[in-house]
């Protein structure tokens, strides 16, 4: 498997998980009537998820951690 495959898998899993987790946690703590806080929460969650996903994806390209075997169709 190529380095790009390891990067994509790690980046997608980490980014989606962090974005949803940060967003869900933040929604419990804010006032829904303030749209500025909602926008700030979404942007903060997105930036955190993308930067962390990029960092871990690049690291996984070089160390190739994880066994991502493709399933065979019978």
C-alpha cells in the first residue's frame, strides 16, 4: 500500500472523529441564541480536526502504523 493510502485513512478517521466530538461537546456548553458563538465553535472544531488530522496523517505516512487490509470480494 502506498504512503498516500496511509495518510488518507488516518486523516479521514481522525478528522471526522475530532470534528464531531468537539462539536458535540461544545453544543452542550453554549447558548443557542448567540450565532457568533455557534460559528466560532464550528470553525474551532474544524480547524482543530484538520490540523490534528494532517499532523497524524503525515506521521502515519512515514511510520505506517495500522493494518489497513482491503477486503476481498468473493
